[in-house]
């Protein structure tokens, strides 16, 4: 990733401004988490002690992350999972209009193998917003697809970042409870472990960096097939899975999650609020899950009466209708960018599904512009 610094020079004799872009690597400036920055701003004795405890927790989780990889065996697979930053299609850096056109959002949920085996593949589970978006059930379907590919693994351990909205939510937990208890799942237990926010660099992030490097080398990524090819060729061990509409299911929250003012209270009988969970385990045959709020704990805590009453744990039927994109977005891409593509790349955009529900219009009111959504 590059950082651009803008410097303006005024030439009085010519009465004009000359704008110079200077390119500097972002690596020249070390990154820190928000907690570290906040504690460094006011280095009181209390904050110094807090930062020391914070870094001890970072080192503990990082040590466990490395130990899990070293302790892998034939029955247990270790992965790190992360969603790559949204990729906008088409990517045509030499076409000026691409910077001013609303483009298609593509997602890459990466599962990078972390064990000793050098032959096991990394998985890139791809989708784009024409088929599905970024809702919790869409993310859950990427996890389910990955688990389906692990037919020979009795145990799965997945390390992730601590982002509650994406990797730690009740819909994802509900989907895992439902799937692991189905006849289609051969995995006996699935464990999710979370690194500390702000210190979450993992093997999956390394793969994302290599994909970005490959894309810069290639130049144009004109359609979704190009994106899949880039993910596949960036690393020889990458295995790309493009999700079809039949891979998406409408998973719902089957847990007794708290709402409103009770959000920060316990859920079920004794499960902590999600932000406090550092590790969670799902076991085949159990309708509860087991969790830890501290990696130093030797024993798991168990939820009780977690599932809502009169709830059947059945896998939802696959979706039959794609999400679609705004007709205006497709029209803008077709007019501004598709003519600059190779003829073989235009078919994807011509067949891109649309949905009037996502039509967005600009409306001019006095000197201001406001967004309005037209749900037809």
C-alpha cells in the first residue's frame, strides 16, 4: 500500500500552481493500535501500567497463535481467516473514468493454512455484490463453504481478528451451531480464536499483500474472472472458490441474544457479552457452545438454554434469487468503462444482474446534494 503526499508550489511569475505528487512507502511509518496510541498520548504511571498489561495480552495471544501451528496433527487443521479489503471491479488504473465511477464490490474471505504442512492449500472464498453482499449471513456462508471443504479434518481451529460485526456475531455462531449438528458435517469440533484488536496481522494478511502485488503487476483486472485468476496465481498454493447462488442460505439468529438496554448483560443464562469472548468452541451433538473470556483459563465455560424455544436447527434452503446491483451502477460501468475493455471481458458486465431496490438517485436541493433511496 502506498501513501501519497501532496505538495503545492506557487510560481508568482507565471501566476499558477504546480502540484507535485511524491510517492512514499507506507512502511516508513510504523502502525499502532488505537489503545497504544491513546495510552502513549498521556504517559502517566497508570497508563504505562495499562500499556504493559495490554502488550502482555498481545504477546500471549501471539504465542498461542504460533503454538497452535506447531501442534498441528493429521486430525486437526489450523487456519487464519480474514476478509480482504473490498476490491472494486473493474480495476483499470490507466483509465481516468474508473476513479469517478461507482464500481462492483468483490469480496475475498481468505482462509490461510497455518500448520506445518507445505502442501495444504490456502482457500480464497470469493463473491461479489451482484450475488450477495456483506451481511452477517453472507459472511457465515463463506465459513460454511470453507468447512464443507475440510471433509477429512476432525477438528478445525480458526484464528481471526476481533471485529465483532464480521467475525463475532450471533448469526455466525447460529450458523455454526446449525451446520455442525447436521448430517452433512463430518467435523467434530470447530474452534474460533481471536487476536487482540490492533495487533491482528496473520498469514491471511500476507496472502492479501501478495494478491495486491500481483494485481499491480498485471495492471487491469477487468471482470470477476480476472479477480479470481489474480487470487489463484498470486500464490501457488491458493485455491479459489467462487460462490454460486446455491451456496448462499438465509441463516438467522437462533440464540437468545440481548437487545436494547440489556445488550451488555449476559445472554442465555451465563454467556458473556460477545466483546469479552476470546475463544469459542462448537462441538457436534451440542446445541450450546463453549467459550473463554481469558486465554489463561484452563476450563471452558458453557452456555445454558442458549437456543430460542421452539426453534428447529435445520439448514436453510439455498437461495434462488441473486442480490443484484443498482441499475444505475451497471449503466455507469457499461458506458464509462466497458468500451475500454477487451471484447471477451464485456460479457460478464452485460449479464450482471440488477435490482431496482438498490437504485440510488441524486436530488439537488438548493446548493446541496442529498442521498435518497428508491425502494421499488
